[in-house]
C-alpha cells in the first residue's frame, strides 16, 4: 500500500488487515522501491499522484522486477486520460477515492486466487 496521504494509508491498511491481509504501508514509491522486503509483496495498491516517483513510474519499475506483482491504482483525480493510461500501462485495477473497500477487497481476492 503506497500513498503519500497518511489518512488514506491508515484507513486502507486497516480495511485490508481486517480482511486478514498482511499489509506493508509506504509513504512514497521511493520507500517501497528501496525496501528489502519488496520481494515478499504479492500485490501493490498505489496512489497515482505522489511527489517524486508517481504511481505510473512505480508501475513501470515493478514491471522490471524479476517477479513483477499486480498493481491496483487509487486516485482522487480520476480523469478519462488517467483511467486509460492505467489500463494501457497494465494496472490490475483502478479505484477513485474514496475507495469502495468491498469492491477493492473483492478484486484483491480475485487477483490473488489466479
């Protein structure tokens, strides 16, 4: 879970933990990319608009990993252009903020069962 907004990080992390998912929360994409535990990740939920490395750059970096993981995007600024860029870039899902927790959890379950 990567989001520069602490309140979003806390809320989504709490929701994911309540569904029995192990969560590592990062305040930035740079923190995730520099974490030695990143090889343990099975899925990444990331905000798109973040200072420094944005969600799209993060997705491109993850696609270069030895074992890439699915990335689900969340954003408060959902435009047609951003949604299309997420789809063509290979995002596993896309949610506008505030995130519909039930839909997000359903998608995570679906992705991780594959």
